[in-house]
């Protein structure tokens, strides 16, 4: 038991060493690992994840607000966006190769399709959950429909929307590990090319991706808390 | 051999074959009683092997699936109690599974074994297949593993290019790319980027600089050529496409960056001893027909015709007369 635990710890120590110090590749000839390379891959990983999540927000939030406000068409929209999630991202990438080639655009699009459904669904549900009395009061005060959306429905749906973004962002960060299969060198390269980086590199890659996902999760959890309008926060616990 | 023994043996053989190949028995006429005797190569079930369990592994791509199936089905015909674990992933995972006892044996390329497991530089790999195997065998032996005789076919990486493009550029060898490569895009597996027997070797040994190297899923290695994204793509010499298409050619590796790899069946010493002599004999017999041409054809049946590796392996064994 102790031996097993020690072996476990030494695996982690080796992975940490891989992150901070360069070493010769398992296959020889080149230096791999080390902080500079790790930061390069991390930056690429964060960049593609942020762009994909950002685009998904830009598409899903307006659509979700519109559908939620109108209260119809959600079955169609949610069914369509769920198709993006049902098809594995790797298959999407292979499919897009014919039209977009491989590279940043291709991977981003595949990740956007992965990120859309939770944001769309949460936006729609968030808007539908707004107390009808509040909307009626707004209308009574003479707000136009677009003002109802912007000044009542959107603020009150924000916690739910951020919950959706949080789910999507974590999915995207985890899935961006396949990007090296389509020309973008993210942290996934450590996991996919273990023959080059060795088992230490693979474990280091897995640890870094997990850390990144946890960081993203915590960031959006904080955002979600901040997004709760003060009036609601008094009524119920945040989140 | 006494007549009674012979009948008993045949009955045992038929039962074993049917029992282990239940699914296969349903869709063919192997129950008709045609013994197929007279074929010297036919693998006969040895009653001594009954109850001896062998788990055959393989890595996770077409050629490996087919090889794993061929060995597994042949050993099954020899009377062993065969289990399969044919999707182990990369060689590092396969080696771990082998040493850890999850599998008893799996097919590995001698070149891969020497470079990935035993830190041999690609240029130091013996060009002669027998020598490469000898070296791999002695290295494996230190690890408590035995490597059997190699397959006739050799599988290596190669620089693939559309024939039209090759004619346009006037290139036949990798060296011919000199002075042209800076305008060409090269695609290969993510691993290729940092391997001496891939991009690094092309850069250092040939002194080539490419416009861009793009890592891709190896499943897309022909797609990127077809779609015009890649001028050059790293492919394998046993690829099905090379036997079925004449618009793709490989550039001759005139400075030997890509080491040739024959396949050797690697088993754990202990498992091999427990299995007895039939293991080695069966393995080395069934692979005799596996030339480069045959391997390309078998790969083509899976990759192009979308047949199951299991069925393709069975057809090979049957057509070669190893099983009925």
C-alpha cells in the first residue's frame, strides 16, 4: 500500500518536473517540456477555448432571449443545437475538413457547436422563469417589448445564463485537448503524443487541463454569483 | 495413428472450432464435414493446448486489428483458449499491458520497438530486417519478453504526394524536395512534429524546411492530400490506398530517415513457456503469407471496402489454407 502510494506520488513529481524543466524527447533528438513550451500550449488552449465560448455566447444568448421572450420555438432551437452536442467533436472536425481545412477555424467551429446547447437552454429557461408579475408591472409602466427584454428579463436571467456559460466553458476546455489532431497545438498534444513526451508528459498534460478546467469553473461560479441582481440575492441564496 | 484416435481428434477439432467461432459458424458451411485434408499448412488443434489461455492484444489501427485477429484466430485453431484485447492504443500502452499481464502477446514493429522502447536512434536501426529483429529480440529478452520471427512485409512511414503534384515539381525522392520544400505544406500525425523518424529527421538529415507543418489525426492523411490542403502528407507503405489508387505516390527515402519495420509477435516469456511450442510455431506459420502486397490488400478490405477486421483475417487464413 505504502509502495503504491509512493509510486503514485513519484509519478506526480515526475510530471511536475516535466512542466518546469525541459528534457530530451522519448523519441530522441529534440528537447520537450519546460515552462516555455507549457505556457505556449496553455495560451493556445485558453485562446481557442475563449474564442469558441465567446462566439457561442454571441449566438446562443440573443437567440435564447428572443425565444424566451416570445415563449415559443424552443423545441426546434434546442433540438437543433443539441445535434451539435450529439455528434462527437472529432467527427465534426473531420467533417469540416472538406470545407474549412484543418486549423483554428475548424476546431473553433466544432467547439462552438459543443458550447451552444447549455447556453441556449439556460438562457431560455432563465427568461421563462422570470416572475410574470414583474414583466406585467414593467409593461404597465410603459416599457416597450425590447425594454422588457433588456431591463427585466436579461438581468433576472443572468444567473442562469452564467450557469450555462460555466458548463459550456468547462466542456470546451476539456474538449480542446483534441485540437492537435486538427492542426492547433493545445495542451492536448502532451496527451495525444505520449510517445514523444513520455508518460510524464502525458500526466503533466492531463493535470494542466484539469487545473485549467477547475480555474474556469471557479471563475464562472464567481461571475454567476456577481451576476445575481441585488433584489434577487435578498430573496434567495445565490447560485 | 489409430483410426479411433483420428476420429476423436477430428471431432475435437470440429467442436473446438465451432465452439470458439460460434458467430462465424452460423454464416458458412463449415459443418458440412469437408475435412480439407491434404493441405500441409492446415493448423490442427492440439488437445494439449485445450484450457491454455492466451490473451492477444493489438494497437489501435487497421493493420494492427487485422494482425491481432489473424494471430488470435490461428491460435484458436491450434486449440488454445484465446481471448482478445485489440484496442490498446499506442505502443507505450501496449507495452505496459504486456508487462502487466493484461495481454500475453501483441504484434509490434521492430523499428518502433527499437526507437520507442530501447532508445535506439532511427539511423542506427539495422537496415536488414533479420538484424533488426535480432537486436529487438535481445533487448526484449532483457525485459522478460520473447519476440518471434518477423513478418515478410515491412511497414514504414513515407512522404506521400499526389502524382500530379510530383510530376509538376519533378520530384521522385525526398532529396529532390531540396529548394522546393519551403513552398510546400507537410501534414502528419501530432507525434511526427518532434520525431527523428519523421519531421525532425526530414529537417535535420535532409536539411528541408517546409512552409508549414500541420499536425492532424492520422485518419485524415489522405483527405488532406485530396482536398488540396497538404502538398505532402506522411503515410504508411502498407496503406490500402497505395494499392487501390494510382494518383498517390511516395517519395523514395534516399537518406533512410524512415526506418523499415517488420512486425514481430512479442510475448511474455512466462506466458510463452506455459503455452508450449505450438504458440511460436503457429504464429510463425500463419504470417508467412503476409507480404507487403497482401498486407495492403487486407488493409484495403477494411479501410476501403469497410469489412470487419475479424472477417478479413478469417478470409486470409482460409484462402491461405491455414483454417477450413
